[in-house]
C-alpha cells in the first residue's frame, strides 16, 4: 500500500546514525516486500531484531484439509462452531488451499501471545467486537465491520476490549487494493470505492520492555504450514520511530461506497482487496438496479475458474427461507457448479429498490478444501435446496420451507 506515513523519532536521512539520550546507537531495520523491489518501511529499534535465545516447535491447531468431493455446494454455520478464546491460537480452519486459508475464532478478552505470520499477509474481518492490535508499528484500534490488514512478518498481538468474532483470511501472498483502483504511482483513483482517508494506520508508536520474550511464528516447510516459538533477547515492541509505505491498517465496510447500475452489477464491482489467486469483495446495503425491467437478484452463474465463498454478516435473512442461510453462515459455491437465487427469488425481487445486506466474499482461483472447523458445522441439506428434498437424512430444506428468497448474492 504505497501511502507514506511516519511516526516517532527518525534521523533526517535514512541509513544514518541516530542515538538515544545516553549515546547508544539505534538499530535500523528495513522491512520490505519482494526483495527490495516493492513497498517497505524503516524501523528504528533499541534492541537487535535478530537476537534470539531459543527456538521450539509451536504445535498448531489442526491444519488438515478435505477435498470437496463429491462436488457440491456447501453451507457452514460458523455461529455453531466452538473455538478457543485466544485470537490467534483459538482459530479453527474453515476452508483453505495453497493460496489462502480462512479461519474463525470467537475471542475472550485476554490478549493473545505475540504472533507473526511469516507466510503471508492477514486480512481479519471483525464480525463483531472491538479492541486493539498492538504491533511493532504502533497500536491499531479495531471495531465491528473493520478489515484489519496486517503485513507479512509483522509482530503483533490482539487485545480485545470485549469478546470479538474474527474471520481471518490468511494469505500466502500480500493483500492490497485492486490494481485497477490505483494510479501508476499508487494513489487510489476517483473511481475507487474508497480512498486513503478511509485507511487507518497506527496513530503512535507502542513500546514495551522485557527480556526472553516469546513470539509465535507461523511459517512454511515442504510439509505445509507449521509453527515455531522463537524467544527474543529483547521485546519486539522496541521501535522508537518508523516511516514508509508498509504498515498495518484498518478499513471499515461503512466507508465503502457501493457501485450500482441500471441493471444487475457483477461481483467485481464490489471488490475491496486482492491477493495472489484470490479476491475479497463485500456486498453492502445499497440502492439496486433502476431499469424499468431490471431483475435485482443475480442471474444464475457458473464460476468456471473459481470457488466463491460468501460470509453473511448483516441484514435480513428471513428472505432466505428454504436455504438455511442466516447470519454467521458461509456458503461455498465451487467452480464447475452453477448457482444463484432460490427458485422463487426472481419474481419476488421485482420492484425492489434497496437491499439491506452485508456479506464478505472470497473468490479463489484454485479449488478450496474444507478444514476441520468447516466440516464440524456443515449443513448437509443445503446442496439440495434449489431442487427440494435430496438424498441426505434431513431432506432439503434445513427445517424451513416456503417463502421468497430475495437475498441478492446467492
């Protein structure tokens, strides 16, 4: 995110001496992406950032994945998922592939351990709750509706002020605004649905003291995602100042400006971020199509190159009777399968001029597999809800029947 910021104490020129009140030299650390060829920030530390005193295995929660085979659409009820209360260690894997993993956790109010994801950036959607994320760059406040974007290898810890529902999108890459929203110099353009003033980075540096401080590090080996407990000689939060274009920030969905049209607009107009082989979109309350003959709900569509994951986080889902979808639901519509509104939704939507809905969508360009958390809360009847009772033991309507379905992004 090429939007320059500076906090704390800095020397006048980069890569030059800066000393504390006792004459001790601060250590300069460059944190940068793509081998000195992309965004970076310079951090000035009291300690030595590479001084470790121990390294032990951190046993991660179950990271196993089960292919979506035989192929079918899935409905996962995240509000039924029991998780640990730690914002980091309590996460349960819901869906994933080799490009991105989606996990879910309902936190308590205790701070998480110090944590670093060395695999890729994290974009954590705050379904509910508030608190702060303490980082080497400073403190970032979060609230309901925030995306919290944390760059790869950023030491941080979550400090919930209240129990929080966190939907963690963990990439194997960087996460950034879509390139079509940016000028060739990195400024968000006028047609983008948000701008730089909507992005909220750290307001001040945050320092802590200590010795032999443990940091949980998630990283990769040939065997997949693994964890290590690194012990540092001094506390990672020893940064007295930094500047650059790489840092954590929040963006709230209330600040997103939906793009609407005369007829139904396709999902790319709702995009908010992208990573390698996946995109993140959000569908929000908005005026809908204004053509005299418009059909507000989407046409049936086959995502031949991608899997679509929709997380339903707000709005009136009584209109989805017959599908089982409600607040806290995830729908997974895989590539190779056509999907769209419930059978009665099209006629029921005619004449609508506004949709009250909020959902976060992740589209991936490689097949998604189910994590153990997703398997634990699957609704086995969902796949048959377009056609009626299916082969599952509970039929096809998830205990609900009748009524129109007018949620626009089925």
